[in-house]
C-alpha cells in the first residue's frame, strides 16, 4: 500500500494530513485547562430564551430577547435560541421540561411571575439545568437566579397619574374611582400591583377606590374591551391595563368612550395618542443584558433573588415623550414629576 502512495505521489500529502491531525489533537488537549469536557464547555455557551407567549406585539418579551442577544454578542461562540411558549399557560412547563431534557442549553432565560414555580418543578427532574428568571422570585435553589422589579413603585406611579387625570375629568371627579384590567390574577398582581396602584391613587385623594376586573387570559382583546366598557359605564374615567394582547381592547374601548388608559411595563403613548395618559415602564432589556453578562462571566449568584427599582434605573415613568405632553395638562405633569422625582432620589421609598 505504501508503494502505491509513493508511485502515485500521494505520500507527502498523506504525511501532512497525519501531522495536522496529531497537532490538532494535542492542541485540543492543551486548551482544555478547566478540566471540563468540550461538550460541557459548549453547553455553557448555549442559551435558550423561553417566551411565555409570543414575541410579536409583546415589547416586554422583545426586550428580554434583545438584552440576552446583546450580552451573547459580546462573548465568543455564544449562541441564543428563542422559543415561543404560546398563550396556553398549561403548556409552559411541558415546553420548558423539553428544553431541559434536551441537555443542549446551559441556561434557560425567561420572564413571567409564574415561571419560578415552573422552574422549581423542572429543576427537580433536571438538577443540572440553570435558570435566569426576570420578573419573578424564587430563593434558595442553587440552579435558579431570579430578579424581580419593584412593582409597588411601578404601580404607585401608575395609580398617581390615573387619579390626577381622573380628577380633571367630570365623570371621574364625581366617581373618585380608577380601573385596573388584568389578564389573570397571580400573587404579584393581588399582593403588590393592585395595592400599590390603589395607594398611588389614594396619595392624590384618600377617597379613591379601584374597580378591578380580570380577563382570564392574556390575549382576548374583545373581553378586555367589554370589561373596560362596563367600567366606563360605571363611572371609571381612567383604566390601567395589564392584560397582554387584551390591552388593545381596553385602550380601544377607552378611546371610543372618551375615557383614558394608563400603560404598564413599556412606553404605550404611541398605542393611541391622547388616550394613553401614562406609562410606568420596566427596562427589561437592560436587566436581561446585565444578568446574562454576569452568567457568561461566571458571576451570576444562583440561589439568590434580587430586587431592583426606580433608583436602580430598572423601573421608571416616561415623562419625555411629546405624546405625554400632548395628552396631559402641564399642571398634572408637574405633580407627577414631583412624585417621580422623589422616588428616583430615594426620598420616597416604597418597599415590598
């Protein structure tokens, strides 16, 4: 056989290829200084972003994916896969279980108050899987890190602007009632957001009450519109909507009836200019970027649950949009700015 290589002039090429293979193998062994197998190293650089819903029309989830991708782009060989879980919440655990069972991803990132319980359940079956969860809380699991926002601050600012605008409208001034339409009830809604919203309204006038309605899902715009219309007929002039895709129905009903809406989590002034009179926001892209970067640098403190708020730069109220100025009087904007400034400076602390 060697004679044939000589005769055909192929032996030099064969020897070069053999040498390359030997050198490549030696190089691979030398580069694995951590003692971790190449497969494990690859897994640590593969991140799955689980969207509990769909990306389209969900700015909060678009920000989540954008932040993770930004952090990944700063590191070599990191890949990000975005998986949409759909609107059926009963399917989310099954889908996340499948991600963990695949053994492909070192980290699963998601954002939703219901995700901590799901991640806890999945981690029992797959104890090596790591999770980064935003907008939720779970403490003590060595494979889960969670970051929640100070939604009492966020809701308080929303309630404050809702009450101020209400008092400037004839029907609302008489009713002293603001509205809140939620997609579903969950602990953060019942224990933090709803009480915070009411407290914000009562900081304007202690006689305010909240008309609280629940759609039952995060996508039914028709149901959202029906609930909002019924509220408005009952004297509510301003409605905070936290109902996902159903928010569109709430805002449309407010527009048609001459009422107003307050947006939550993202800047909503462009949804229906003149109807949306306030936006208390989360900077989820910033949170996703910073926490994913910590993971890639090996400094993310798994097992801990942290909270960030207005003074940290992750929660805020949008004041600099010209559509806000067009929708709300200078007097109301001034009063809202005074409140927001006190929270930003730390003078007014709204703990949970």
